[in-house]
């Protein structure tokens, strides 16, 4: 690959200068904690990107440090000089993706996953109906055969056992495009169903719609919406991510929404950064930014509407595991907690380092299984210290990871994990 | 090098030896300037390993550089002559508080703020509080003799060390001081090693003094429309019999930068803000607060606000904390100095800094620990702009000159490292510097440990360009 100005631009070389190497990000980085060396710290990674841009190291020297990054972006929140780590990381991934010599088989299988499965509603529904995509789609075998993005070893069996029950195909078909607010309509919102979210956590999506309408929102769900592109962007496939983004922008432009609501921290974060994704693109930047400006987490909208009361006691003590992208990118911190406090339970117990990544991080726990489990083990220790019996999460990936954590610790009998939305429904949410 | 590596591998577990290019580049910098590639990085975990490595280094004549978390602002851990970096940051297993003795015994890689956190569980406090306390290691703090806002009342790191375990540059393991508060046996090697910037020994364990945590604290903010007046007010307070825990100053450029960065409602027309924290018994604090207000009443047009509660106090301190991040919004590179002057000379120093800012046309911001004369003149620049960096180098040189001429010192807390070495003779004189060099030669005859620091090489000049 040529190393000139082009590479520097793609690596966001100029952004790396905002890092003053103060190290404030070291104590918050989960991989620095578990891997114990500077290459696996934010400061180290930024420096290596700079070194690659200056041609002092080769792309291959950067690969492992970048692939082991969770992308949780806790470093951004800690950074006193607001280094745009997410941007630097994506640039690095794009360059690494480009630098890699891929076999034909690899290219075909990647295309199948990223170009066809993730963007496709039909695919996702099918997958959802069959069970989760990894188990039944043959992806596992294919991955092993081709070694896509060196994913092996994949520990699919472990994930399979923590999947929720799925609705029947008939159930899925019943979903309509518009749900009216019960009682007076206060606002209109568009709902991002998410791809994996909709496939596996169909029930949570249904509960989300239920809560929104009860709280006083008209909810519309454009059929033409597609995957948010997070997984593509995080895999360095920026062009694909942009294509998906465009389809979503068009889909949501069709209706006048006050907000565009999500219930998956990672998707929300990606949508929030559409504006940034199209920066400098005269045709799309303002349209993308308009969408980004309207993006809200479900907890923000429910808090703002303040239209629910909770009628049933939840049996157990609660602890909360927020998703990284919700905290570090969407900057949503207080709303989920204030909702949880309205629910009657046996109490709320905050865990140590609650805002630290649980190791789920998109498909990190699949591609870097061992590393992810080390991070999860620290999280589970903190969970156990609270003695809570319910772990509430705000993102499907975290939810699965926490379920896996419960299983690893043998706590199935005493502890369960649940999405915030599902807990609110369980707590007997009704219109005020 | 091959033979040396073979020897190293025979005594250190392989997962502690880092040799890949990515790893080596990752230990090539600190929070100051310059990138120097070491040949190997070793993550040491006990004193025997260090002892063996130093003996080996003496045999092979290879430099050794101890490194904490690399937050040094003076180039302390940079492997300027290649060789071996010893990463101490992962040796963080021991942190024991002995409440009855009021001491803590810690391993070198423990984060400083963790010591204070654990001490608090016993109603105790570890007072040294560098702003980097939640990132930097105690080993690095000891080597740099770090200070912080609380230095005014409580002193700096050296005032809290009573015993050390050290591996000498020749690889011997020694103990200095002990566990007792009083100790006058022989030369005070403890104090000699503290602040020696990793040139006289590698600290492998420290015994630290703790103090009772004061039961209460309160914060006040005073707003001045005249910078020189703020300096006079500082002296007045300190001579009135009150010793605040902290007394911090922000000049107008810092105030404006913070307001632009995050609007907190600071008075941007003011020439200076003084933040004062008192601690102690609640009744005593109340009395002292009144007295300070009376002192301020003598100054025309000074506005004083006492924080009603912890939240308000925290919002004042937030403003001070935001100065560093706020000023790098202007340009990315921050040359952060810590020239320190006698307290009575603070107004003169401010005047000097104003002149330097104009003379070299640099973006100079001043804030810092006003109570102990430890100012932080920061020059905001862009290290890609060579022409500008040359002006900055000249301005920095003049800042040091000004401080020394006013009876002050090159460094109040960040150390000399590589960056201030060229100015050592200016402060110490040739004979003074020579005395220090002789100590170094005796301790480290082969000049193995952290060479290139503190002592200037022939003709060495300040360079802030890569
Ligand atoms: C944003 C920011 C704010 C800061 N604020 C302050 C402040 O308020 N006050 C202050 O005093 N400093 C401050 N500093 C400077 C820096 O944090 C301190 O000098 C700190 O003590 C360095 O600790 P470290 O663990 O990072 O050590 P390093 O930077 O890795 O090393 C510092 C020196 O210690 C030596 N060393 C490290 N470990 C050992 C050991 N075990 N034995 C012997 N030598 C060793 C190294 O060789 C080097 O010379 C600040 C820095 C930053 C980036
Ligand atoms: S994104 Fe998370 S894992 Fe990656 S460097 Fe930042 S804090 Fe560490
Ligand atoms: S906190 Fe920010 S500026 Fe400091 S080292 Fe990390 S990324 Fe760089």
C-alpha cells in the first residue's frame, strides 16, 4: 500500500496530535487492565497509529493492538483533551482492512455476512425465526473453513445456551408500521428496531413500543429501515456503513418524527454519529446530521415524557450494567437510573466500575473470546460483590454477555439478567 | 545484544519480556517531548529480577530506564540512549495500611490515588496529590518528588517517605530509613533517592507516612480585577496566621479558555481568580473563613464567594481542573512548565511572564499553586510548526531565567529530566552541579541507570521539536 498523504488522512494523523500522552485514559481502559501493557492501552494505540502514519512501523505491527480494542470508548470520556479515539480507531480499522491480503473464499463469506445478512430484514427475520444466526446459518462452519477475520475459535455453543425464547413467525408478521399513543399523543417517534435486536430480542422491541405508546408517543416503524452499520464501521468497512446509513436516512426522513428512538446502545451511538460519518459530503451531511440530532435512547424519551407509573413490585435487588456506547458516546447516564428508581424492588445496589465494558462489544466476544472472558470475569466479580439478583442492561449484546457471565459463575439459580425495557414492563408499567 | 537477550531470557519469564516493534514504540515516550526506541522492555515484578538485570546491564554496559506510567512532563523515563526499559507499572500488588503506626507500605507500581483511597477507610490521608494521582505510580512520584495543590499546607512527596527498599545501579538491594517517624541514623539516603529521578536507584518498596484526615473542609473563590493585587492578597493571608490546604490561581487567559470550553459562569473580565480551601475542625474553619473575608475587605473591588456545600465547592475546583484541557483547544501542543518563585515574588513573576508572552508572541497561560509560588506557565503551540516551536524554546528559556533571577527554581514538581538539564548550571552554579554529578558517579560508576537525565551533556540545548 502506498504511504503518502493518503494514508495519513485515512489514519486521521492530525487527530493523533490532540493526544498529549497524559495517560489519563489508562485506568479506564479494560484491555489495559487485563492485558497489562501499553500496546493495549488507548495512549499506546493512538501512538502506534501515528507511528504507522509516519511509516515507522508496518500495518501488521498495528493489527493486534487494534483488533484487541473493544471500541468501548471509555478512553474518550476520560480524555481531558477530547481526543476523538473512535474516529482514529475506525480509520485504523479501515486501513488494516485494506492492507490485508484476503483469499477469495474469505471475500465471499465476508460479503455474505456484511453485504447480505446484516442489511437484510428478511435475512434477520429468517435467522430470528430459525434461532440465532451463528448457530443455524452455517456461518460457524463457514467461518471455520475460511478463517474469516481470523475469528476462530468460535465458542458458539456457549452463546447458544443463553439465547431467549423467540416468537413464532406468525407473531413477527403481526407487527404493523404505526402504533398510536394510548391517551393523548404528546410526541411522535420513529423506532429503530435494530437487526440483531429485532432478530433475537423481538420481545424487547415489542415491549419498547408498548412503553412508548403508553407514555404518550405515536410510534412509526419504517419497513425500509435497515442495519445501522455499526458492525460494518467497526470492521473497517466504511463504504458499506455509508450505504446502510443512506438507506436509514431516507427511511426516517419520510415521516416527521420528534425523536428517533433506539433501545440498543451500540446502534444508538452509530446513528448519533451519522453526521460525522458524512462530514464534508455536501449531498448527505445535513440530512445525516438531521437524523443524528433526533436520536435518543429509550430511557431518555421515557424520562422526558414522564408518562408511566409502575404498579407491580419486582422481586429482587437490582444492579445496572449500562452499555458503553450509551454512556461514552450517547452520554446517557442518569435517565436509566431514574427510571429504575421509580420501580419498586428490593433495592438498587451500584456495582464497582459499573461503567466499565463487560467485554461484549459488538462481536468482540466472538472474535476475541478468551480476552472477552477475562474482562467479563472482572465484571462478574463486581456484580457478585453487590449481591444483587437482577442485572439490568441497556443493550442486547451486554444482555447476552451478562447471561453468559451468570452461567460462568454458576449463578443461574440466584441471578438473572434483563433488558431495562423488559424490566419496566415486568414492573407493571401503565399510563399515568 | 543477542547474548544479552539470551541471558535475560534465562532469568525472566518470557511473558514479561517485550521485544516487538509495537511494544518497543509503546514505551518510547512519556507526557513530554521526544520518542526514543528502547531495545527491550521488561515488565519486572520483584526485586531479585531487577537486581539480576542491573548486574547484567553493568556487565554488558547497557543503559536501564525505570518507568512508571510515563506521565512525566520532563522526559524522566525516556530511553534516550536505547537499552532496557523496566516497566514498573504492573508491579502493583502490595498496598498495606498499618493504621496503628500511621504508615502505608506499598509496591512501586501502585497508583497514588489508591493509597489515599485505602488510607481513608481508616480515617487517614496520604496528602501528596499531584493532578496525575489517579494515573501515576508511587514509584514515579517518589522519583520525581511530586507535589500538588495540598503541598501548601502538607508539603510534597518527600515529606511523607520514611523508608525505602532500593536496588542500586550496581544491582545491590538496600534499605533506607525505616518504619519510625524519627530516624537519624547516618546519612539520609531516603531523601537523596526521593527526587533523584531514577538515576540513583530503583525503588522496589516504600513506607509512607499517613496523617489523620481533617474532619471538614470549605472552599472560597475570590475574583480580582488586578493580577498584582491577587499576589499581595496571597501574602496577606499567609502572614495572618492561617494556613489554607490549597490556594490556587487562574489568570485571565485560563478563565477565558475554561469558559469557552465549558461555560461555568466564570467572570471572564477578571484578571485572576483565587481558589482557597481550608480544612480542619469545622468551628476553626468558620473562624478562619471570616478572617480571610476581612482581609479581602481591605482590597477594593474583590468579590468573594464561599461555597455553600460540597457540590458548589466541587464546581469551583472543576473550573481549576478544566484549565489544562481547555487550553489545548486553542492549539494541540502544551509546553507545561513549573517554574517556582518565592511567594512574595509572585506578582513580579506575573509581570515577567506578561513581557515574555509579548516578546516572543507566544500563547502563554498561567495558573497553578499560588500558595507555594509554584506557578504553571503553559505555552500553547503546535509542534508541527517549526518556526513557532523555536520561539517557544526561547520563551521557555527566558521563563527559567526569570524564575532563577527572582530567587526561585527550575522545577517545583515536574523534575529536570531531559528538558531542563541545559539550565541546571544556571541555578546551581558549576560547583553545585559538580557535587551532584560526583554523587551520581559514586552510586553508578558505569552510568547505567537512567543516563541522559538531570545532567546536561556538552552543549545540550532545549529542543521541543522531534
Ligand atoms: C496531566 C498531568 C498532570 C500532572 N500533574 C502533576 C502534579 O500536579 N504534580 C506533579 O508533581 N507532577 C505532575 N505531573 C507529572 C507526573 O505525573 C509526575 O511526575 C509523576 O510522578 C510521574 O509518575 P509515573 O508513574 O508516570 O512515572 P514516569 O513518568 O514513568 O517516570 C517518572 C520518573 O520516575 C522514574 N521512576 C519511575 N518508577 C521508578 C521506580 N520505581 N524507582 C525509581 N525511579 C522510578 C523514571 O525513571 C522517571 O525518571 C503531571 C503529569 C500530567 C501528564
Ligand atoms: S475503546 Fe475501550 S478498549 Fe479501546 S482503547 Fe478505548 S478504553 Fe480501551
Ligand atoms: S487521556 Fe487523551 S490525551 Fe491523555 S493519553 Fe489518553 S487519549 Fe491521549
